[in-house]
C-alpha cells in the first residue's frame, strides 16, 4: 500500500487563518464593549501587540508562546473559553 504524500498547506491558507483569528478576537472584544485601552489596562498587554493580534500580524509578536498567552488573557477578561479560538 503506497502512502500518499502529505499536502503542503499554502502560505495563503495560513494568512487567511491568521486573519480569521484576528477578526474573532476583535469581534470578541467589541461584543463585550471593551475598547482597546480597556484590554490594555486589564491585561497589561502592549496596544501594539493587541493591534497585531487583531490584524492577524502574528509576526509582530515576540513569539508563539507569548501570542498564545495574549489570546488566553484576552479571552479570560471577556469570560470566554480560548480553546475554540
């Protein structure tokens, strides 16, 4: 039985997923009537990093671990589970 080669996911796919995640975060913030400054104050995350997350510009973050932590913190202040995100 011959194994099929794994399909390579395109960079366009990853860009679309990052943009989708950023959009979800921004929608979550707005749904809970939180301004950017509210999130900065409550999480102590730099506004530049929050904007980068919401724009899907993950390359502007200090690292993957920090990005996951930022997402977890933002979800926590909105009383949302970060697992589906």
